[in-house]
């Protein structure tokens, strides 16, 4: 991680930790759950060598960024507000946006609310889905997959944190990051240890070292998982707040990349939504969809060179 600079920026009433390297047009990277700026380590090093200023924050509630105590402080408006302030602090008019998982969803909201700030968007794992006019998302997920669907299990404040504490942060992180099981994640109650992978292997995959895992664990042991879980706890609230954007399309130029084993791609009708043209209809300037063979959810880490090349090939068009 040589040459990556770390600083804290005051944004939207909180202090945000930012990792940064390189000079040139800004590429803003947004991580997911349970992750940190560190998830983009490979892309930061590679793209900073190709003439880009790579900026990767710890999002609100994660890592070395402040984590407000109130669940209500984690709506899409709060988090996008943080990013708008961060972009302004960089003293640039627009950024290239690259995001994954929860970062991907926040990235779509940034494109929806402030398209003037985004030149182009490379989105990993989570496509933009139009707001349903009558059904809040968590209610829909519960109706589809039951109370033990992971997002439903995350809703009650403190409950999932207590289960995670029983097995320890490093175990939770390893279990999440190394899962390769497609389909909707179901967490039987009282069995957090079996979450994604009841038969989790002892050995780490080649793309995740013990040093990597230790870095994640060191940060989550300090902060806990509450900040990240609060994003899920605001999904229905975000649905309410997004009513004025019902039916809105996203017109930012976009490229979408996911693994064929990704838990999002293989559940919630996502694959059909993409293949049927629904995604392209909602994001008219979606220029390309890439499905990576044999790759799972954390594709920016599992297939880092492939992801870097896809990002570079796209942003050099603009």
C-alpha cells in the first residue's frame, strides 16, 4: 500500500477518512458491506499509475470515518450528502464513479440526485431498480424469502450485532468475504456461525491474505458492525424518501459488472431484470453489462485485474 495517503475530511457534519493516490481526473471508489476503502486497494494502485487520482473513503459508519449513533443518520440523503461534500472538497466539477455492493446502491442515488457531479459510472454487483409504487423493499423481501432472509434478519437494532459478537469479527468477515454460494442468503436464527457458509473452509482463497483479513478485522473490532447494518435498517425509510423520484431514469453513462455466482445477481429476480432489458430501460445510457464466469460477489477483490481493466477501458472513453 506504498504511496497511499490517508487524511480526514469534514463532510456533512462528520469526519470522513479518505485514502488517496495519484494525480489526474478523479476516480471515486465506494465500498460495500462488510468492507472498507481497502476493498479497492488493487484498483487504487493500478489506476493511479495510469494517470488518475484515486479517492476511496470509508463510508459513514465504517472504518476510520465517524459513525453517528442514531439509526436515522444513515439514510440515502445522509450518505449521498457526505459524498457531495467530499467531491466539493476535491475541487473538481465531476468524478468518475466506481462502486460495489452498498456503495453501488449509494452510487446510483448519487447519479439520481446529482448527475451533474458524475462523468460516468462503473457499477459492480447491484443494478439500479426502480422504486416500487406501493411495496417497501424489506416487506417485499420478507414476503419472497421469509423472516430468515439476511436483510430481514439485519433489521432489529442490536440483535445481529449480538450474534456476530458470539463468533467474533474475524470469523464474520471471513464468512462473508469468501462465500461462493449463489442464491438468496438465509440466516437461520441463532446460527450466525453458519450464515453464508455452514461449511466455511479454514484456508483462505488466493485473493484474500491473512494480512488482508487482519486489516478488516482490526477496523471492525474497533467500530463493530452497527454502522454498516444501519444501511439495511434504512431501506424502507429510503423507499419513503425516494417517492419524488418514482419513475425517474438515470442518464449517467454506466457500465455494470457482476460475477455469475454473485448473491445479488442470483436472487431477487436480478438476472431476469438485466436480461429482459428492464435495467437498460431504467438506465438508458447503460453501455455494457459484464458477467464474470466463476466469480462471486466480491469481484473487485477476487478478480482485481479484470475489474481494473474494465474500469480503465470504460473511463478512457470520456
